[in-house]
C-alpha cells in the first residue's frame, strides 16, 4: 500500500468515527423531541453509533481501500471466551484493588430515577459499547491494518497506540504532567488492544475488552477518583494525592495501577500468540 493511500485511509476512518457520532447523537436528540424518554434515546444512540460507523468503515474498505473487511481485522462477529473473561475481570480487579487497598470514602449521588436511567443508559450503551466498539473498528481495524500493509506489524501496533493516546489529550486542557501520564497510559492501553486484535485477527475481542472497561470504569456506576463525580451513581473518593495513584487530571485510567493491568494483559496476549504460533 502506498503511503498516500495509507494516510488518506487513516483520515477517512477517523472522519467515519466523527460522522457516526454526530449522526447518532442528532437522531437521538430528534427522538427526544417527540417525548421519547432520554434513556431510550441513549440506548438508540449507542446502537446507531456502532451501526453507522460499521457501515461507513465497510464503505471505506469496499470503495477506497478495495479489500474485504476481514483483511482489516473485521471478520464475522465472534468473541473468544478468554477475552470475554478478561473484559469483565480487568476493570473489576482494578476497581476492587482501589477500594480494598487505597484509603477513601464512598459518596452517593442523590438523583431521581429518571436521572439515574439517563446516566446509566448513556454510560453503558454510548460511552461503553458504542465508543468501545467504534474506536476499535477505526484504530485496531482500519488504521492498524493499513499501517501494517505499508510498514510492519510492530509499527502497526505502536503508531495507532500513540495516536490513541494523543486523541485523549486533545482539547482537554490538562497540565503538562497529566498530558504525559495520559499519553503514556493511552499508548499502553492502545498497545494492549492492538495485541489482542493482532492475536485473534479480530477487533471484536479488543472491542469487548474496551467496552467493558468503559462501562465499569467510566460508565457512571461507580467512579473511583480524587473528587466526587456528579455523573456517577456512586463515587469512591480517594484520600491520597499521589498522581501515580490518582492518575492526575484524567483519573485512574492513567494511574500506575491501571498501567500495570494493561501490562499484564499485554503479556497474556503475547504469550497466547506465541502459543498459537507454536501449534501451527
């Protein structure tokens, strides 16, 4: 693949993400105007986000890249059991570690039932499954694959992961230390997702890990952090001030605890890939 085509494919895939997000939110807003409950609109937005992104990526693969979607880590939907287990255990273990070993206090958000449903539906269906699956379609689907076709698998794992980290900094207004933390942690989690996708030749396994991470860590059920979160049902407010434990302005996703978790899953993916190669 030529460099120019690779770059344009990356740009178009990112554009597909933005367009899918705007369209899904626009339709959800229109639905709410006809008195449909906001939690139903949030659920609809999540499904539409994934649906629009999938169709746009499929169109990109067919009309511009000229390849089958399975050539870009997007085969028929299937999730391996071990990655389904990892998807659930990784965020739960990290959350439980904080509750058991890091001093803090629980605080409950006083919300009515409608607000709770709105918050949870957005966290689970849009931020969780929606963002998790769409970001994997783009970063570990198109971007990772076109870079691998132009350069090599190692570069294809590293470059999209650094880009993934940078995307989480843009427009956030973080201080320098928090930017460094987010870039390092974002790159590490990107490498984790990339290794999972590479080991299975499928974005669906990295997507389910990504989705459950979003749901449990930032989905609005329980927020672990240095401050009370008005967008979560419960908050576990940490008493410690160490940026290595709190993750700075971005939160525990960029903490040393989370990074260690990413590292362990990276190791699991590498060993699993090595075992598969030895069998063939």
